[in-house]
């Protein structure tokens, strides 16, 4: 009596069961350009970390490449020198900061809420990127062109945002020179608040609300708004 044949899976059925496993094994392809940009970004991020810890003077190429986990010779495929990297460091990190804060600001419509989102977003950025403050402050001496480029980008973008916000709110337009001066005043206040935030020994979990509330009180009412005119 002939033995019954074992049931075998069809080719289509076998392919169907093997396809998910093959898909899991298949790695997404990364182009050479994408890999190159990833290494460049890693070097810049590592430089930000190293400068934050050791300052520009102590940020050697050896330390930067070690932090980026790349060979020291690889550095020169992307930057001619340490100064060439420093020339790009602050503008690139600064633009990343602007984009991150901008995403928070766009969630609000009222002028005061948007400004509160800016100062709060900046302090939060310092928490997640603690080396940024030193990168910014020391750039004025060690990478002055980068510092000028970053500040020009900050002032121009901030000014455009304030003009647009006031226009949407129906507020009287301000001359461009006044807008620029207001931007510098707000950036100056932010800078010194960041100094206290970074170096004052305060608990980062609690300093946000107190700092932001004080900053917003000065903006909302004005420093002398609750004082009689004959005294102020």
C-alpha cells in the first residue's frame, strides 16, 4: 500500500513566510552623502560638548574626534583645521536652537504666550545642551566671525517674528530701529538669566518657573507700571 504523501507548502506560501524574516534582516541603505553628513554632524556635536567642558582653548582635535568616535585623520576630510570647525560650530548649534525654540513658539498665538515660550524654550535648551552657553560666550573671543554670524541670525529672526506678531495682534507698528533695540534688550536679559541659570547653583527643576515668571512680569506690566507717576 503506497504511503500517503506529505503535504508541502507551495512556493508562494514559503515565500510569504520567509519574506518577513528577510525584511527584518535587510538594513536600510544609507547613501555616501548621508553617511558623510552624519560624520560631519557628529564632529560638530562632539566639538560642542568638548568646548562646553574644556573651552575653545582646550578643545583639541584629539578630544573632539575621541568624543565623536572617529579616527583623528577623518577630521581633515571635513575641516581644514580646528579654527575651520569653530567657524561653523556656533552658527550651526545656534540654528538648531532657533529651530527647536521656534517649534515651541508656534504652538501659541498670543504675544505674551509666544514670548514666554521663547524664554522657557531657551532655558530648556540649556538643560539639554549644557555646553551651549560656554560655546556662545567664548566664541566672541575665539571665533568672532562665527559669533557675529550667530548674533546677526538671532537678531534678524527675532525682529521678523516680533514685527509679524505685533501686526497679527493689531498693535501699532514700531520703527525698525526700535524693534532692533528691543531685540537686543531681550537677548541681553536672556543672556544674563542664562548665566544665573548655569552658574548660580540653582536646581534646574525649580528655576524655570521662577525665572520665567519674573521675566514675563517685567515684560507684561513694565518695571514701573504699578508705581504712581509722581513717584516713578
